[in-house]
């Protein structure tokens, strides 16, 4: 059963995403900011990460860079609101493998995870 780390400062987004993933057989870890996401990644070594871009304490782009520095093979998709395309491009240059626009469609999120895990 793949373990997924969800990092988002909005509790309702983590809850929505976690429920969807658990309903589809995934184990889920949660982080409410980038700093916690980096720490939890190092502790649990999840199979994939869904990383919000805008978070307190450490933003998603910085967390992406730190996780990829720790583990160059980390499988990370950025979860972003509209209007952050330039940040998405930078994230992809820094190793993100996909991005999902918020508010996400359940099928799109599941497709992104399949892509990350294949």
C-alpha cells in the first residue's frame, strides 16, 4: 500500500485529499507546512508527496528543493491555485514531476499519483 505525504496549510484540503486517498487504498501522512513536510519526509520516506506551494514557515518550493536535496529520487507533485504558473515552472525545473490545480478534481489527483508511482 503506497504511503503518500500531503503537505498543505489548509486543514480542509488535507482532510479532503486524505479521505480520497484512503478510500482508494493509500496510507496517508499529513504536514501543515513545508518545514513539517521536510521533517516527515525524512522520518517516513513516503512513496510520493503532494506539496502545496503557498504555506507558512517554509513554502512548497523551498520544501521541494530540500526534499530533493535529501532524496534526488523523491516523487513530488505540486498542488497549486490558479495564477501560480511561473512558480510551477520553477518547481518542475527543481524536480517536481507533476502539478495539480486547486480546487482539484478527484480523478485528476488520482491520475497524478498514478503517474508519480509508475
